[in-house]
C-alpha cells in the first residue's frame, strides 16, 4: 500500500506510549495498534482529528504517500 502510517514516529517525538494515546483519544488499544502497524484499511476523520490534537501535529505528519 502506498500510504505509510508514521504514528509511531510522532508518538516517539511526543514521548507518548500507545496505552497513553489510546486512553486520551478513547480508542481501543487493538484498533490503535492496527493503525500504527499499517494493518488498518481506513481511518475516520474524527479519529485522525483526535490523534492530531493529542499529538499536536498535522495529518501529513502521520500519513505519507509513497509510490
């Protein structure tokens, strides 16, 4: 898939664990883990919004397109 998820990079920059982010955005740990590892096939804008607000970043910091 040409879309790369850089969630782990942003979490490391913010020194935030997967458990902490999961609690703050009210998303199950398994769903967030699937997103982080690239196993998720879709993401809701509301989820992306919550992640960006919590990590103080832009959607482009998390999602990247590579051919």
